[in-house]
C-alpha cells in the first residue's frame, strides 16, 4: 500500500507556469533575447529552467536571481489545480502522508499552501533554499526517506516532468508522471495519469 506521497509543486499541485513563463520571458528580455512563451513553456516542461538559460548562454548567477525576483513581484496568486485539495485530503484520510519536493523556495511554497488552506495536509516542504542538489539527483528524496523512515516500496514520487520521475527512479521509489500536455514523449514512470484524481485509483492507494 502506498503510504508516502512526495509531490513536485510547480505544474503538479499548483498551476504556477503562467507566472513562471512570464518571469523567464522578462529575464531573457533584460539580456536582449526575445523568446516565445510557448517555447519557454515547452522547454521548461520537457527539460528544465537550467536548459532554457543555457540555450541563451546565461550563467546561474545572471539568470536565477532575476527570474525569482520577477516571479516574486508578480501580483497574480497561482492557484492549485482544481483536484489538488480533494486528492491531498483523501490521501490523509486513507492514512497516507504528503510531502513536497520543489525547486521553488520553501517559504513561498508554504505561503501558497496556507493561502488555500492546504498547509495542514502537507507534512514537510523541501525547497530550493535547503541547498540539496536539484532533481533528478535523489539526495533530497533520500533525505525525506531517511528522516521519516519511509519504506521505498510504499513511497511514490509524483511530478509533471521527466526530471521528477528520474529523481524517483534514482531513489528507488514508485513514480507517477502527471501529464496534462501530452508532449513529453516516453517517460519511464511506473504510472502515468492525466488528472490528479487518477492517483487515487492507482494500485494500493485506496483503503
């Protein structure tokens, strides 16, 4: 039975990509680059923000602080996907535990969760500022597994990108790709869902 649900945040629990794409576009514009929003979105989803900045030969120091500043300055509040609350609540009701593993800052992640009264459904957030190597490196996942004594066979990593799945594979846990765009191609996940509620129907996730 699956007991520990480790979630990616951006694009998995919350629809944060509109704000993120605009922040990337503004950052690239500061360096004289014009980038189409659809292209930015696809590269971020299929690969990573790192690959996007490398396409424009920008360093981490040039890109990341500006990107996060524009993201933080955006007055729009990114919403959770409409199924997020129901799914997190049902997992807790079934005796499971939710964790968040994200490349977003820890504080901003908790702020969004608290804004939507979802913070009580999450045990811990591991954010970018905690200085773990980025996914697909499994170090942050292994930290959660060791801290909470999780059984890897009963632990699932859920995310919307290949790097989330690769992190789960590298940590030897069950994996689930949340694919709402249908352009990611073949990803070696244990499960693939197109709606978050489908996670509740995976083998051994129900009471």
